[in-house]
C-alpha cells in the first residue's frame, strides 16, 4: 500500500464571477521514501496541489471532491483537530520564501521549541536539545548561537536551512517542498538541494518537490508529474519523462530550455500562453497551443495512455499506441 | 585594451557606494564621552571596467547582491557613480546634466525585470508607447506617432488593436513584450536589459528571448544583458562578464567561458547549474555564503570561499589581466599559473 494516495482530487475556488476549478481529477501515489517532482508553469495548479494534500487551502479555495489517503485517514475530509496532529508532524511543508515562513519577532529557538511542544509531551530542555540536533543536521555553522538569533540576522540560504530543520523536527514521513530554492542563488541552491536529498535519504522521508525548474527535478526526483491548467498531463519515472517526453507540452517545455538549443540559434518556443482557469478550452486544455492538434483534441478530453512506464493524457499518443497494437495483431 | 575607441559603451574603474547610515543626525554617535560621526556604506561596485562592443550582447552574471543591476543602472545614468567614467561612443556621459543627457537617453533604453511593476497601471498601452516617442520626437505628427506605435507593436508580436487596453489585462509575457516595444519605440542603439526574463515561465522565456534576438538582428542593437541564469547566457551572450561582490572576476567570449572557465568562482557557478543530462554532477562545493558588501574582505573578495586561496589572496586585490586566449581574469591563482 502506498504511503500517500490522492484520488480524483478536485479543488474549487468560489469567486464572485463563479466557481473556478484549480485542480481537476488529480490522482497519484507516493511510496515511502520516494522523491516525487511536480512540474508546471505558474498557474498550472502545482502549488494548489501541494497545499490541498494537507488541506491548507483557505477560503475561497476548497476541496470539492476526491480524497487524500494517508495511513487510513482521508485528509480531505478530516476534522481540523485531527488534521493538526498530522500537519507539521507526519507531513510537513517547506515554502518558497524563508523570510515569509519564519516569524520575524520570535527567535529561531522559540519557533523550533514551539513546534515540538505543540506535538509532543516533552520538556523545554528536551525540545531545545532536539532543535539543536536538527540544526546540526542541516549543517548550520555554530548552531548553539542560531537558537537565540532572529530570522533577520541570517542570510537567505541560512534561513532556508532553518526552515528545512523545522520541517524535519518531528521526523515526518513526507515533506512537501514548494519551490524551496527559487528565492536562492544557484550556488546556494545546489547546496540546499544536496542537503535535502541527503536528509531525505538518511531518514527515509518521502519528498514532494514542487518546482518549475526541470533541471532541479531531473537531478533530485525519481518520479515526476507534469501539470497543465489544473490537470496532470504526464507522469512517470523522471528519467523516462525527461529523456523521452511523450506529451507535446512536456516536449515543448524541454525544448524551450536554452540548453537544448544551439547557441545563437532561435529557441524552440511554445506558441501562446496557458489559458486562465475561467476559460479552459473544450477537449484537451493544451489544444490551442499544440502543434499536432487533431479534431478529437478539440472535442474530447484525453484519458491516460500507458506508454512504457509513463502515463500520458494525449490523443495523439493514444492513437499511435493503438496503431502499434493493431499492427502487432495483424 | 587596444580597441578602446571601437567600443559603444566604455566603463572605466567604476565605483558606486550607497550610504546606509541615514542622514547627518543619525550618523552621530556618543562614544567614550565624545560625539563622533559614524558612516557606513554598501560598496555595490568596486572598480569595474568593461567595454560593450557595437552589435554584441554582453551578459553580466552573478548572484544576487553582486552589483550587476547597479552596473546596469549606473551605465544608464539612473544612478551617479561615486567614482569612475562611463563613455558612450567616446563621449563621457556620467557627468552630464539632465539636459545634456537627453540625446543619449534616446539612444540608450532599458528593459526592467518585473513587467508588472515597470508599466504604469493607469496608462493604456497606447499611452505607454506614445510617451517616449512624443517626448523624444516632438516634431512628429500624431499620425506618424501612431504608425510608429503600430510598427513596434507588430514587431514584438502584440496586436496593435490592443492599444486601448490597460496593462493589467495582459499576461506576464505580453507585458514584457510591451516593455520591449516601449524600449524599441525610440529606435535606440543600445539596450540595457535587467533580468528581462526571470519573472517569466520557461515557455514564455523562450518567446521573449527569441523576440530580443530578432530585434537585435533587425535593428542592429547592442545589449547589456543582466541575468543570473547561466543557461540563458550560453544561448544569448556574445561575451560574458562574471561579477562577485561588486568586482569583475572574469570576462570572456561565451564559448570560451563555458568550455574553460578560469576563475574559481566561475567554475563553481558553472558546476552548480542544474542540468537535464546528468544525474548528480560533482559540483564544486563552495563553503560559506557571500560576505556582505558593507565590510568588504581584504584582498580578493572571493578568498573566503575559494578552495585555492592562499596568503597573497587575503592581502592583495587581484587585477583583471588579459590572458593569451582573450579571457580576462582577476585571480592571483591564474596569474601565478597555479590554476
């Protein structure tokens, strides 16, 4: 049984102009210790997905249907008190901007101890000892000193290390990291990613990494989901998706990377932009931008087709697979 | 520097520091029975010299806080340098009055990072594009202005019929196109682009980069392109300048820099780019973090994090030296043939 199982999750934002579905029919699983990447452009729904796993959505957003199974609980329909015992404890979250995540008026030590005391019946002294140990794990220089410092006294990279330490504080089973290195510089990003990778491996923690950076995903994760306009359009082992992307959108995303083009030549661009959620076209939501668009793409929503170890939601891939099958039978 | 006179923009020994100690009264401190004046500065740029050649795209890369945007703004005349010279086609422009600067502003335009902040939300696209044209060409008739706007809008792939809309009605990529159109509207020769694509998504980044490359070809533009994204640089840049803590570490033709980076910082920066091809590259681990530009380290600014630093690096500031292969590097190690 997988550690986490998301089934047909649908998230709705009730706006004055009507309800907007930010996630549609999202299903995936996560095994213990697995590292899963969620990629997509801004507005694709990847952060909403991360938030809705632990039901952190605030009004007007809500889970309108579907479930999130975690150890016999359905997180999508759990009472707030029960949810609190899981959030931060069994599933923790790391956000993009460490300056926004840490409380500016509390010392690092207070924030860490507070988190421990909220979930465990231990003394403050013990809590401090655990906090110190976690700070050492994230390789912060002079950790004893940091406990008494305020977030503004630390650099961006250091703050993100603290946030990771807080995420690991209660030895969770799953860490959801929402763009954890986007606000950092490349050299710091490499260090932080390396650190997260090692810590997850050592402690057998599953990681859900939400990012727009395909390079980071390819280096850190084992499996990945590609999202577009609120749906998963392709999923599979990271290596296979990166090396042999099936969905035209994933292909386009890869080809648009400057490193895929010959220096000085034009980049391969995907025409147009992602439609706003109120105006998602009929059929496949990628159809107005797709270069292989067929009649059926404008009519019918594609379902998942198995392609190798990947699942792709594309009519073209489905047809070519069917042709293959028919060809084999004849 | 033999081709001194050929360069379009020449920056010589540029220094820029910002006071962070407030006004005069804030600076007074009571210490040991005496009132003393205490001033602190952020040393944003420390002796940067570079030449931008006509028709090239010179990319400036570095981590946040290394002074790359300050260089861009100082070159544009938006900030006055603390010391040093900036020349445009051999004429010094850093000490000109606003009025004397006017003809240069028409030739030099800037594209900013955040298209959400750089377009006036109260102006329609038409008004946004009209303003620079009418300001710089007061003799133009309204029809000529309108034709010009239609031309630039078409050239950046924005439908001219959208002119009556406001900027909030557009997506990030479209807004950035409009900012590019605004820069192109006065037919500049030189464009400073300060992280023009970092606020955009990958598929939109490609569209905007292609647009900038087309514009360069058609209008024979010269770019000073500020970015932190090295993979974009590899694609876009003719030459690359790598900055660290307000100083120039290395300046080389793009191909050379990517095939054989010389400065230890450039090497670390290159190896840290997450790439698609390999799993976990053995990147060069830098210890520690970037020091603050308030109290600059002595000697080479990079020595605290450099794996090859020795005593000389801690004492003496390295100067940019031209190597045989055309690369300019500021590093004692390279100079001594240790690296």
